[in-house]
C-alpha cells in the first residue's frame, strides 16, 4: 500500500485507494480517496486496511463522518475491516478515513507477512432500488440487533430476521 498513502494517515484524513478495480454503475472516482455515488440510493460499502496501530476507521459522506460506520481495534497489528449500508443522494462523495475520535495517526502496513506490498480494499455496491426484506448481521455495540420495519420496503439494516408466525 505505501507509498500510496503518506507515512501516516492523521485523524480526519482519508485513506487513499489509488488503484482501480472493476467499475460499473453510477460509482466513479473523484481522486485517490474520494468516490462519487452518482445516483440516489442505498450502497453497501466494505473496506479493509492493514495498519500498525490500534485505531478506528469510519466512512464519511460529503465530509461528515457517519457514526454508525465506525470500526476499529484496541490493540495489535492487523487489518481494520468495515461493512455498512449508506444512503446517499445523487453525487454524494464517500471516503474511508481515520476517525476524528481515533487516538493516533495510522500507519498503513507496507509489508504484512511477506516481501510483497499488501493492499487495502474498498468495495462499493449500489443496492437495487426497492429492495425488500431485512438483512441479518452482527450485533451493534450494545449487543442488541435492530428490528426491521416491515412497513418500509426500502429498509435494509443490520437486524434480526423476523421469526415465523410473527
């Protein structure tokens, strides 16, 4: 990954993803760290970044950190991995950044476990318009799962699937 990113990524600064992977649909690159979500809708965003310090990463939409997307780790040298749903209007700008609440600037790991540079990954997928149902997933910080609002066909959130007979 380095020298793609600076020696460290300070709090509030976006991580760079300078190499393109497959691209389709309304998602485009503004620069090495910012991506334009060209159509209104809900997007699933997944990322992983190898760092040397404990820290936090967060998704930011138009420069505003999205609190529900903060992920991190208290110790160790490994990857920080995140996955979240983000609702956007046309031409919103999305990036992954070292959270403002992170304790330190993050060093992107240049060589993890070998001689080849490691990569950070960012996958942005626009979900189909009008997608229905509930998504099941990991519990939040409180250990509770959110309930789906079945009256809202566009609802997609980490939640517990409805039980039969309910």
